[in-house]
C-alpha cells in the first residue's frame, strides 16, 4: 500500500467471501485477544492491492528534514481495550508486507513523544488469514468518544489517548493526516468502509496521559 494511484496493483489473500465474513462476525461477536504473530498456510487468490485498509495519499510531512527523536527502534505497540487489541505491533513503514503482518505508522506523520504530533496508524478491516492483520481494525467503527487508545514505544513509555471523534472521509483526504491546528497531540486510526472499500473510517483521539 503506497499512494492512491497504486490501487491497480495486485497482491494475494485467501479466497474468502466478504459476505461470509460479515455473517460469521455477526454470529460470533467481536474477536477476543489474539495471537497476532502465529503464521499458517493458505490457498491464495488475487484481489486488488490494499483494499481493506484503504489507500494512503500523500501527506504534508510533520517530520520532514528533522530527526523525530525517540527510541532508535520506531516500532510501537497499540492497545484498544474495547476492540480486544493488546499491544499489536505498529511498524514504522508503508510497505505492504508490513501491513500484511499487522498495522503501520505512516512515517511522515508524528510520533507520540513529539508535542503536537498526529500519530497516524492504518490497519486492514478484513486483512490476511493467519497474520496479525486479520480483522485488526474490523470493529474500528464501534469506537466512541471517551474510549481509550494507548501506544507503547520500544523504550516502554506509554501514551494514553481518549477518542474524540469518528468520521468517514474520501480516500484522497489528506487533512486527517496533518497535525492538529490547535497544537494538540493526537492519534488517528484508519481503515476502510465495507463492503466496497470506497471510503475510509477515521477515528481520532487526544493525548491525556503519558508515562515518558
């Protein structure tokens, strides 16, 4: 998953019917805590590149030309209690292979240890079977104002956010990636809408506590 013009590229996922997935989720309810790193074999078919996370457009870089500081290892760990997510890996990359493994932090956006940053994280709605991306943001649209989101960096410092808003935007909307105009430190989570992946679900939260 790179720029929006890359949507004609192709990748592979297991042959699954989205309607069947939705029906199964409706029967079983939201997923519980999961092993995000357990791998397995699957019979693949071709589907459009990056469909269930949504394309990531070009962004006004928060960290252009400067060192963002923080730990040398920029991998972070995301927890969202309401969604059953516990320290899910967030890779500092927009490479599709990383998005297949888990969630990604868009490198041009800020990090939680930076004042006034917008920490922008994308994940698949459906994802890839037998990987950490499977259903990782399936229930993102269930988050409401006041729900907790937390990030832990590679040094063990934790940053806690409270959800402030949820909205649906077009794939070419880059404003959601920019730093907050009022200078607040925020987090943004992105996934796609179902069933056609035509738009992006955006959940944003404001930093309320940090252990750094």
